C-alpha cells in the first residue's frame, strides 16, 4: 500500500532514473552529504568571529562599533535584525542583543550602535574596554522585526526612542541606498538634542529623499529650540501623517515608550494589528512593571536549587538568566527578551514573576516552563535547566 502511494508521488520516475544514472556512472552521492549543512551554516552560523574595525562616536553616551569578519563571510541579514554579542566582563560570561544599524545591502561589515545603560555590564564593557583591532564573538543575525512585503503597508510609521533608532536606521539606509518604493515617517524621541543618534544623517536623508520624513521630538529641549517637544503623542503623529489608514506602525525603544505610545496610537484609532513592536533586551527596573508584588523588594535574595546541580543565591530584581550567569552557568540565549525560547527553564517548585509582555507557549505554561531571561524569583526555587 505504502509502495503504491510512493509511486504516485510527483517526480517518482525521475528519481528512479537519477538513481539508475548514478549507479551506471559510479557517482557517490554520499560524498555530498555535508554540503547542504555547510551551506546552511554559512547563511545561519551559530557563532561569528568579528574584529572591531572602527569605533565611531555618536553622542556623549553612544558609539557605533564597526565589525568586520575574521575568517568567514558575513551572513546576509534583513534590516531590523540583531546579533547577540557574547562577552566576559567582571568574571561573568554573558551577552547582549544589538540591532544592526548598517544597511543589509553593504556586506563588508555590521555596525552595532551601543548606548550606555545604567549599571549596564555589557554596554560599559563595549563603550570603555574595547578598541579597534579587538576580537568579539557574536551570534548570527536573528529577529523578526523586519519589513514584511506581504502584510506591511508601503507607508511605514517608525516610532523610536533613544537607542531604539538602530533597527530603523538600517531600514532607512536600505530604502535610500536601494531606492525602494516605501515612505517613512520617523518620530524619534530623545531627552535632549545632543542625545539624538544619527541626527545629521537623518536630517540629510530627509532633505535629499522626499519619501523620508524625520520628526525629532525632544522631551526637555534647551530654550530657543524650535522643534517639537514633549513625548510622542497621538496628536503629534496624526498632525503629521494626517490619515492613519494604509500605514504600518513600528515601535522600538525603552519600555516606557511602548506603554505610552501604544495608548496614544489606540487613542487615534490605530488598530493593534497594524502595530509591530521590537523586543528590546531584558526589562530594566523590573520591579516597576505592572503586577510586581508589593511585598517583594528587588534586593531580596532567594535560594535557587538546580535539580542535580547545586544551588545559588539570586536577587529578586535579577532575571534567572543573569543569576545563573553570575553563578557561572551559561544557558543558551539570544534575545534576552522572552522571544527566542532558547533559555527555557522548568520551574519545579517556587514562584517567579514574569512581566505581562513575556511570551511563553501555552504548552510551556502548562508544564511549568518559563524563559529565564524574563523570569524573576519571588521565593526559593527549584529549577531544571
Ligand atoms: S534568551 Fe530568548 S527567550 Fe530568553
């Protein structure tokens, strides 16, 4: 019966003929067995060895690191994707995802643009401790915050805050470099004028290309500033784009930008299916997130026991992934935002806090799995990794 079904498959006769020809000419197809795997590995490598070619000052707190490959070609990426930089600092092996800010159409380097974060282990290291010529290791490009020609509109409304500009910079550079038929309205919020990353380039592109509209919004401008000030409100957006229809809205920035701007977009009637949000690394000040229990202080310390592998003390305010790294255990990770699922961990007993935006599959929830990068101990835990 199975044989009969196989014979009915399209191409069955051709495959038989191919096998017969291979036998006749003594072609050993098993010799090519690894070719597909090596091709896939070139396009989607697990790890990349990179050299810092240049460091470009952007703002007082931000630099761009230009990374070139050491002994392989750089795999292609889509504008909006990130790489995770792996590093060891203060005796802790860790890593952080950084969106690639260069355009995908130039293939010689990746730019990542790093802003100093308060107590930022990785950002302090990348801004202070590295120099041109140093080697770094990263993941291959990942992420889903990319233009989808099937479901996105031709007109894009980008809403960025601070270093959340980086994926949009890659997209804008690609649009202008390649002359793509897309219109962009970029609303870019910053605390002050000298915090704006890529300000001169964005101003230049918006003068040169009529499909690029750049609207900086400054929270606390100096006196004499003539532009738009405050936060990026629905009114500011509506005034500029006029009609919300036939537009796709994309957001990237700190957590406060998401909560504020999502509400503003709702006020002006943007349907949620038209809004795409980028993940943005581990949440900061997690204890300020909705639903954090009032009786737990971020400095409370709990004991985490790993089934079959010792125990360690973990701060409530640190993600389980961070605490594991401090304990010297490296779990696989990429996004550190609850999206990629690489850091799945089973909670055998005890309770963790997970912010409302963390994504966990229904089946994971059912069987007690969490993402350690966005899970915070609220009591003593037993876990399995
Ligand atoms: S690192 Fe991606 S879900 Fe945790």
